[in-house]
């Protein structure tokens, strides 16, 4: 695309992926918030290099002739201002709602993800109850997450449908009411500090209305919550690593950054 559009310098591309179809939404000849993140992740000053290319230098002149493969893993997490707007739903759509981004770096994905969550104000728990309620299509995937968390010492709390699915697969779980089913419900447990983490993927309008209260309770009472299976899987992996070792802190410069020839 850069060659076709005759772009020299930085270029921002927005993709949309639907199963095996990849759509290009827009291509802009400009920098983006991703540039400083990638620069830190690979140890290469991309903005400086792009500026030099724009005035006539070549990649070969600047020594950037190969792809950089760092030994560490970098995770970028978006930061959202939902806690400043009472009553606003935290469910994400295609709109850009983030007000900032944070970065987590480590040699393992799980710890890098945990660091990114911590930078964004969300500390992954290492014990307690995890509430899980997901749509039918997500149950096979979330069962593996629930099993991993159960093995890590967590208690699983779930709505009736999800709990029945877990029990059929040998994963012990406690049944709790949805918010709209009346007290005592999951919202009460969140408010009372009984829940350490929430995993919830909504489906239809009724389910979204019920899970809205769950998400809002989790946000208001600072309980980590995940609304996608990918996020829940990453959280479970991060928790596994956190239970094995303490977080360590290093300066960005201490990570082995590949030097350009």
C-alpha cells in the first residue's frame, strides 16, 4: 500500500477482520499512537527514521534493512475514562473511546499482560472468586479458562447456564442469580467484595441489559472484568505466571534492544 500510494515516511492503516476476510478501512500518511509504542518495543526510533526518509534518505542509508525480532514481549493496553462518567456502559464498539495507552514488557506474555493491566489501573487477583457468565458460543473456550483458574486456587461463580456447562465438564462452580433475577444476585456479591474478577460476554438485548449492571458494578467497585474470551485467556495466563514469581521492574533501556548495523 505504501508503494502504491507513494508514501515515504510513516503510514497509519486501519483494518477490520471478519473471519477470513480482511478489510482496509482507511490509510493515512501520518504517525499514530502506535509509533512510540513500537519504537519502545523494538528499540528503534521510528519517528526519527521516518523524518529522515521524508527528506530523501533511504532505509539502506539508515541501516534499517531487516525486521527486528526482540526477545521480550510488549503488550499495549488502552485506558478508558468510564469511571469518570457514572452510568455509562463500558461495553466497547468501533468508536475510539480510549484516552490513553500503557505498556507492559516482559519475557513472557502472561507477565507482560499483567504489567499492562497494572499500568492501566487493573491489578489481576491471585485468589478469591471469579464470576463467569458467557454466551453459548463462548462456553467451550471459557471452560478452559475456568479450569485453569480453578487449578490456580480460585472459586468459580457462574449463572445457571454457564454453571451447568461447567459441572458437566467436571469444573465445580457455585450458582448465582443474574441481576434481573433478584437478590441475592451477582451485583450484591460484587458490592460486598466477594468477587475478585468478572468474565462476561453479553449476547441479546436482555443479556446486554443484565450484563450492563454487572460491568458497572465491577467498574464502580474496582473489580477486574473482561468482556472477551481473548482477554479472559490472557488474564488467566497472567495470573498463572504471577502465582509463580513476583513482578520485577527494569528500565526500558535494560531490555536487550537489537542494534541496527
